[in-house]
C-alpha cells in the first residue's frame, strides 16, 4: 500500500482548519442555553483507514460530531472554555507541524524537478 504523503498532509491541514472553525463556534456558544459542543474527527478515521489498507486521502473527510459526553451546566450547555482553549492549542500545533512537513515535501519535489 502506498500513501501519498502530500495529499495526506493536505487532508490533515483541511481537517485542522475545520477543527479551528468548530472550536471558534463552540467558544461563541459558551453561554447559549442547550448548546452542545461539537468536535471534528479525522485522525482516528485516518488511522482506521490505514489499518484497513483503504487510505485515499482525497476521499478521507473530517467528520463533525457532537460527543454528548461532557457534563452540562444548569442551562444545558457543555462547552468548557478550558477544554476549547486546550483543543485550540493542540490544533494550532498540529497545523504548524503539517505545514512544516508540507514545505519539506514541496522542497523535495522542487529539488527532484531541478
């Protein structure tokens, strides 16, 4: 099985961008009664596809989920600013890593062409 690292990194970067938007939406709804936080699944889906030998990064899409496993406050809201900020920091670090790796891949491609 051959996995195109460039396409995979691009898919992961797209998932990170979606995750950042979802986190921002969760934060924006911090005080909205009845709002339940959303999360983005990508890494687990990718790992499962890899284990099954069915990896096509062009078809692998991030999924939006509402886990419903967080404690809710008196308004029925389960958004925690601490949780969201932690997720935002992790997402920013992952995005930075994906971008650095993509830059290396492109540099290698440029060297191969030149």
